[in-house]
């Protein structure tokens, strides 16, 4: 993902280990999702397809449209 390392360091006096792992997994999943949409290095990402005019902005998700405009 992004050609780099994503390091997450968390601690909480209120959340147990299970909740912290769920939160970390959510961050990981979101990061991969963003990479799949916006990577300019992945040929099949939405942004790469837009750049090659294979799809139009109207064919993309609201997330992509919000960033694009």
C-alpha cells in the first residue's frame, strides 16, 4: 500500500484489547480501500482508470467524486 509502511500505535484506558484490534483492523481496511480507489501506481485503481479515460467521473463512487471536484 502506497509503497510504504503504515504504523499504528494505540492505547486506551477505556477500550479492551479486542476493541483496539477491531479499530486497528478498521483503519487497515480503510487504508487499503483508499489505495484501491486512488492509487496512481495500480493499473486497476479508479483514479488510474480515470486518467486513461476508461471511465468518466460520473461512473465513480461518491468518494472519488468528492476528491476529484
